[in-house]
């Protein structure tokens, strides 16, 4: 019996996804058909696989223009300190942060200020270059 869960995201840009994972200090591999390991030898494939030090991986698979998270969360949570909801929220937040900074550069905007709120959200104040 497979324990794999697929979580849809709004993550579209591979470059910003991998930057988010680097910023969060996750080790990962990139490829086209990488193996995501689960319970009892069950496997899925993904283009990005986070190595978390256990026999249960977290993968990101491109589906219909967006990445979905695929993992055997029962195994991941039972063998690591990673929790599904926290992991997905952190990756989404860091992905958005990377994307906003890239769009600001493209639009020739300056980051005036950044504040991290108690809930982990980040407020970024941008302005036009003089």
C-alpha cells in the first residue's frame, strides 16, 4: 500500500524553486526521472528530489505547468524533523521571496526595506530607482 501524497502548488519556475530550497538549506538533486522513495519500496518519480537523510524522499514533479510536492509523509515525518505543512509553507514563502526579488530587478526597482513578521511572512517595500 502506497502512502504517497501529492500536494498541488502554484510553483511554476524551476529556477526559483531550486533557489528557495538552497535558501532553506535543503540538499537536493535535479533531473528528469529521479526516484522518490517511500514505504516498502514504493517509488514515484520527480524532477527535483530533496535528500532529507532518511529512506523517504520529498519530490517536486512538474504537472500541468506547475510543480506538485510528492512524498510519503508518513515516512518523512516518522524519520525526520520535517513536517508536511511547515515544509510546504516554507518552500512556498521562499519561492515567492525569490520571485519577487527577480521581478523587482527586472522592473528596475530597489528593495527599500524588508520585515519578517512573527508568523514568518515577509513584507518587502520596493521603490523606483532615482
